[in-house]
C-alpha cells in the first residue's frame, strides 16, 4: 500500500514536469511566431508606404495628362463608310 502511494507520487511528479516542459515549449513557439509576425508586419507596412507613394505619383501624372489633353482643342474627324 505504501509502495503504491510512492509510485503514484513519482508518476504525478513526472507528469507535472512533462506538463511544465510542454507549456514552456508552447510558449516558446508562440513567442517565435509573434516575433515572425511582427517582422512581417513591419515589411508589409513599408510596402504599403512605397505603394502609397507610387499611387500618388501615378495619380499626379494622370491628372497632368488629363489637364494637357483637355486644354487641346477638340479635333473633328470625318468617317467614310465604303
């Protein structure tokens, strides 16, 4: 009976150690995933800024083209149907 009690305590101790080890591995995995996501987030923020700059530049070019073409007199053309 005492032997049974001792064996149970040993099993419980081993189980608790395993549980703590698994928890630590899980937390380490979460921390590494969080770091990776943070780095990816930074890269994506940079890309968004670059694309916003490019978008603004293209928008200004488009507005300049529209202004240039609207200032020209409208050309009339003749269409011939054969």
